[in-house]
C-alpha cells in the first residue's frame, strides 16, 4: 500500500461500527492532508497578495446583529465593536489563530492544528459548527461544516507517549494502529518488542498493554473528550457492571526518529495527541513545590494556563504573551502544577539567572532543587528531582564541551523529565538549537514567546518540535486593562543631509557603508538630540538603540551619554542598569542589540530606535517590549513612547515597513512625522550644527574599519535576517560582528 493510499483509508477507520455505518462514512470521507490546501487555506497574513472571490455568499436575515463573517476557507472577520465581541472572541481564539487584530476589525484563520487544540480542550466538531453558524453573518457551506467535523473526529485516536526513556505510539483502535505500521515511513522506525511482552497475533511489532498499566492510561488514548476530569467522574462503573475494557495497542519508536515522526504527523495531519497525565504518573517523583500564597496569577495568565491544563492533563504547545506580560510566571506556574522534574531553556545567561531567581520568588522551592547550568556553573545534577535552568547553547554546542559539562549533559539525557520549558521558543526552530527537544526527554513541552515570527520561514516547524499554539494574548486589550503600558508609536522620516546623501549614492557596491551612512545621518542625530532634550526634561527614562558599534561609541562621546555593547562586561552592565533604575544620575542609555533581550528595566518609558537589523519583525517587537511594562502613577493617554527614525530615500524605508508588520497586526499604529524638529524644537545647541562638524562626522563614518559592523553579544544568538531584501542586500553577510 502506498503512503497516499494509506492516508486515503486511514482517516476513516471506525472500529466497532456496523458495516452500514462504515459504508456511509466512506461515502463522505476526505483525505485530511488535503484539508489545509483545499479548505482551510485562508491567508494568515493581512498583507497577502492572494485575492479570492466569494460571490455566492449572502448575508442571512438578522446578520446586522451577528459579530463575525466566516468564509469557506476558514478565514474569520470579527467586529470588535459588536456587543457580543467579548463572548465571541474567546470562542474564536479557541478554534482559530489570530492573523491581525487592529482596533475595529480582527482577522482569524481556522486550521487543522487550531482545531486540534480546540478538541484538546473539550470542544467537538458539532459544537464548533453550531456556534459558528450562530455568530456568522453568512451561512456556513455544507462542505465547510463537513470538514470541521471530520478534522475534529480525527483528533485523539493516536497518542505519542514517553515512558522510561522510550517513546510509543498508542491507540485503542486496533485497525488504526495496524494500518499505521504498514506505512513505509514507519517501517524502519519501529523497535521490535522485548521478549515476554504480549504482542498482536498478526502484527508482532504491536504490543498489547497489560491490564494493570492500561488502567492508568486508558483515558488518554481514546476519544479526546474522554480524559482527565471526565475520567474521574465516570471511573468505577465499568468494574461494577463488568464491562470489558478496551485494549491499548502500541509500538515503540527508535528515539532518534521521534522528531521525524512528529514532523510527518504535522505534514500529514496525523493528529498525535501529546498529553501528560502527570497526576497519575508514579514513575517520576514529585518536586514538592507550590506557588506562594501571595503569588497572584492575572486573568489572562490563568486563561493561557487553562488551555494547557484543561481536563487535568498537560498538553504540549506554545503560549504567546507580549514582553512584560509575565511569561516567566506562566512557565513557573506550569512547572509547579505538573510538580515533576523540569528543564527550562533560555537564549542567554542573563535570563537563566532571572528564571532561577523567579523560582525562588514565586514558589516555595526547597534549597538545592533549582540547578543552573552555564559556562561558569557546571554542577552535577542531584539524584533527587530538580529544576534545571540552562541555555540553548549549553545543550547543543558539543564542539568545545568540557568533560565536566559532558557529565551534566549525560545526566540530562539519561533521565525522563516532566516538562521542558523553552523561553523565546522561536529560537528552538534554528537548526543549531532544534535538537534540544530530542536531548531532553520530557513528557510535556511548553514554548513561551512574545513573537511567533522568524524571517527564515521555519516558524511552522515549532508545530512538531514543540506543539500547537495554545494561547495568544491580545496586546492592546492588555494595555487597556492596565497590564501593559499604553504606548504611542512614531515613525519619524528624516531627509538625508546633502553631504551624506551624495556619498551614499556613490556606494552602490558597498552596502555596509550605505547602511552606516543612513543610520548616522546628521539630520537623524539632530532629531535624536531634540527628543532627548524633550523627554529628559519630563523626567523620562530613555533607551536609544543602534546596531552599529562604530556609531554607538562615537555618538555616546558626542552626546555625553553612557552606552553599552557586546564588548562591555556583565559587571559594568549591571552597575549602569542599577543607576538607570534607582537614581536620576542616568536617564539615558545608548544600547546595541544586546538590549533586545533579557534586560529588566521596568522604569524605561521611552525608546528611540536610531537604526535596526534589516526587516526583523521580532526585533521590532522585542524593542517595543522594553517599554511595555506597566507604568503605575502615570495617567496620561500614553505613558510610553516608541520612536523609530528612518532616513528617507534609502533602504531604511523598505526595511521599516517590513519591521512594523507584526506590531501593526497586534493593533498598534505608527504616526508618521516629517517635521520632527518643529514638533520637538530644541533650545540647546546641536552637536552637528555646522557644516564643518557634519563633514567631520562623515569622515569618521567613512574611516571606520569595515570589520566593525553589527554589534553582537557572545551570549545572544544571532538574529534572523530577512531574506526578502532589495538589490545588493545579498552582500549583507559582509557584516562582521565584533566582541571586544
């Protein structure tokens, strides 16, 4: 049987039904792997150039009172001004992924995996269709309803299980799992059962779970709705009335093939339930930790966690919360809820320290339970259950690993873990980091991020590396509720000075120098000084971002402001950050890209972006996140400000538009400003106020060694670059990072 033939038949297996029912189902069957292409193919970006026509759709009577339009491709438009918005949006978020959420009209897209997540929290296909028919201004097509139901019915029949360092695929449907092992893809990935284990009489690679073990896992491998709390409500009746229990069939996978199996399942819509019955797991000892009584979980954090733990089981997946919204506390709460050994992976050393401190702050974790693994701290893991906090690099960089580090790595890979928490989970999609999920054998994987975007097209790989998106918060709603700052965004368009632009036009074969000149444009520096004077007079705390080391150092000297970049020691950084947070002596810091991640400066309320990293949407949102923390005591309409300075008639215009896409989809808008010096006049002398000074500034920029390009930090992974660049952008790789 070919793979295509197998998938044609596999999805419609219905063991236990009559021949008549099976015949009826076969008449309506549809290959689930075609659903994405043929049905749920609405665009997930508001800026798609694909156009579609739905001329046959008509509004139904009373449509003016309904809040949504549901299209046959699964795309949903939702009116935020509807009186039924708050009720409707919770439902739509449960069944679809957000595409764009501006102020008045939001867009969502149903996909097989969003339905997978919906079923995992207890929704059924019939219920989803029923509610969609009530809220939609247009009638749902029969084909659309059929595929919603078919997709939901496929969920919960197969389960991927980790038990004592071994991975199994399980099902209570004998025919389903027997057909699965016939597929060529699985043939070489199955481990032969050990002797003494009960096996299938016809298929010896299939094991039959003994009754004692089956009693502990039966609720997780049948229909998805029958698990967790449902099991506890109904358990015991079968024994009373001597009902025969369903058998559980399983086969073991070679451990090195698990990632490929997950990818195959995602690519072919083979819904592998990945749930962990942590309350009934006796194989792993408990951590014996709990949240402190004074720890308060915010409503949106509770909602995110409810998507992970509905039904009393832990589901693998991704939770998306904006910077400053408490992702760390969500991860800590998940670890405390599961109460089993845990691994937390971060993208650099600084957040490792923050996570370790936060565990002690928010929980009653006993001493010695939280273990830190970094290049400076390589203590062996204790024999008792523990929480390991480390970096992606420590787990994956084997080239120069010391014997001491290797010993700890062997301990990590040699035991089962209850949960793997991946901070900044978009990093896990990078080729050099993705084997983290293979190394750490965890029952549950939780990804945390503020930005589910990458510029290399690999973000969808997280579906099989981690799991589906479980929850994504609405940034604007959190701001309006006071959980985040109310940020006003400006895009300030600045003309190039004559001498800089003349030189810029002659450098068509030197993209490095062109970008340096656009970033160091004297007119930009004038605007920067005006903004600094305005906001420092208000008592604001300001962060200025610039990605080029040669500009940072020269600008800091010219403006007499402190600066930080990748070559400055952690000790010096900590001292400067403390002065910024606790005194009025330091109100402005000029930062390189090291400030994009893992800095905790809650008092910062103004960010000025002098230049940036190509069209990276993630960096734009991370920088906005530096000023997103709530600002108590500030009652203005806007209590935080985000400025991006762009040199007109340069490549910066192109990149700026691309960078803003993610934040615009979150509901933010950028106010364009072309007369910045009139809007924020400067009464003090400017540092580049004469032609002589500007020409000297140009010489400094041109005399800089080309090896001093984009600043980097040894502890911060390289940013993803946009591959969609103007002519000449292919030479970007000439940029070289420097760490002094």
